[in-house]
């Protein structure tokens, strides 16, 4: 039974899922000596690189991972989404996720779920055993349920997210210290509730990995001054994952995964500035900061990350492109994106995906018409305040990638080949022996 006895009846096999946001598999595989616990997990179970989703942005990825379906079903396409039939935008929260989450499936099967720090889950659900929401949540008091969990987290100085503003400083030491503190507090909370052993599904996420990658990844890939600090952080993460694996009872399968990969960032690409230069976007006046400020003659606009929308008559409030011209305008925009080059002559886009090829479901009415998946090094931005140049640099030196996400399954019957984010949900349900319809998911079990 592992290091502690179960406090509940034996209702079937269980799963502990630990998310490591934005961790690329190559980082772990190419430095196996530094990460002995994850190396052992891959050797004794299964480990490999998987693809993320389109677009590979955490606000869209975590709803997809936790439901097993694409944004057309979840209704969440990114950090900022557009209201249907409006130029109003909003930041998606947990209530905006329209598909069924893994922990809801577990609860509906009379199994208990503890959910900790998953992005896009605020406000916390009250129909699960316990939950503390993750990324974009306010303080612990509002982000956690029930009261017992709130009190425990507050007593332990739990931190929902690292202070990313510290990463904007040239000296990264304060940021790194806070990243360690955040991860330490997360592990302590995970350890406490893993040890409670009263759950069937434990679903917890370390998001600090994504934060560290945004500000230190190029130091790792290109021998920067913070390379040692980067490795020290990840070695501590590996140690925590090893401790978690060791403490789990025999009836629990450990699954570790990231929601997207990571790579070095060379240029930020301001997509709306590029659209302006192409003559496809203009504003009503010089004082503009949001989507609603675009002029009536705008042909297209962009939302982060790399999502492009045609300003279509009948769909947008002030659409300028007739339905009869939609396909031609979209094809022209796609061709322009495919030919866009960076300052060094490198193509910005690895590919440009049409919405029909990425999104399907009851909530595809706000889907972008095109999504540009960038080549490594080009981070696609889409603000409306305007920038002098299409290409520039900022405080971040790492960016998300579609390829090279991470998946480990502590079961030697698992096979991780040609897999993607959508395969995780059905795999977890099969590990838990919870019935589901194969048509419920865009992926399939890897067992």
C-alpha cells in the first residue's frame, strides 16, 4: 500500500496527475543524468515527446488537456477571447470551459477528485472533493474550496503563481528565488493532500516551470549567465517528482505531462502592427488600445497568440468583408503570413492553419479564421496599442512551442508514439477504469 494506508474503500485503480507547465521533453531526455527520477519513470513506464494543440497557449491548452477535446468544444481559444457578435473581449475563466473536465467525470462515477492549481479553473468548483484554482486566480481565500483547504493553504503560505514581474529585471536572482519559493510551497501542499490518500484522482500542476522558461530558457539553450540557476530549478523539480512517485500507493498510477513545449525567443512579432503595414487594419483614431477601436474598413485583426480574424460582414459588428469574398480574403492573408520573414530572412510561420482543420464543435463560432504556428524564435503578439516596429525584443527570452511537449506514464503497457495533448484524458480514464464513449474525445488512450 505504499508509505501510508488508504483512508477510503478500494473502489478501483487511481491516478495522480502532475502537470509541469511548458516543460519540453528534449530538456529532460538530453540531460538524463541531471534528472534521475524522470529518467527512471521513462525507463520503468513510458516517456516521450507529444504535440500540443493549435494554438499552443496555456489558457487554451489546459482546458483541452483536462477535457480531451479541441477549443471548438471547450470554447476557450486563448488568453483573450472575443464575445460572439461583438468586439468586446474577455479573459476566459473556469466557467467559460464548456466541455466536461476529467474531475467531473470522476465525480460523476462516484470517485473523489482533488484538484490543485490547474490554470483556467477559477472560481473553484464546489462539486469536487477539494480545489484550489490556478493561473489568473486572485488570492487563496477566493480560489480554494472547502474552508479546510483554504485554511491549510493560508497557514502554509501557499503561492498561486510566481511574480513574473520580477523576471523583467536584468538581475534574475530575485525572480529565481521567488520561483523556488513558489514551487516549494506547491510541493508541500501536494505532499499533504497526496498523503491524505482520500482521493481517486489527484490533479495538480506546477506552473512555475513555464514562468522560469519564459525568462531563462535562452540562458539554458545558449549558455547564458543564468544557465546554472535554470538547471538548479529543474533538478529540484525532478527531486520533488521523485518524492511524489515514491509516496504513491501501489494502486495509483503517476502521470506527468506538460501542456506545450518551449524554445528560445529571438523576436516578438507584433501581428496587428504587421496588419497595419499590410494595409489590412486601421484604427478610428490615434488613441487606440483595444479591439473595439479598429476602423470600419479593417480587413483583418489578430488576437494573441497568432490568431487571425477576418472582419466579416454579419459576424463582426462592423464587418467590412462580404461573405462572398471571405475565402479569397482569407487565402490572401494566409499567403501573406506564409511569406512573412523575420529580420534575418527566416520564415516567421512554420505553418498557417485554417480554422476547419483545427476546430470543430458547438463553440466554433468564435474560432479564429487562421492560426499562425510560428517557427522557433518568433513569439506572436497581438496588442492594439500599436508598436513602431513589427519585430522587437522584450524581457522574455523563451516562448511556447507546438512540438516537444512532455508525457510520462508510470505504466509499462503505455506507448507514447504520435501522441498529442488530446490523448491524455482518455488515457487517465482508462487507467482509472472509468467508462467513456470513444467519440467523447479528440484523442485516444495510449494504453
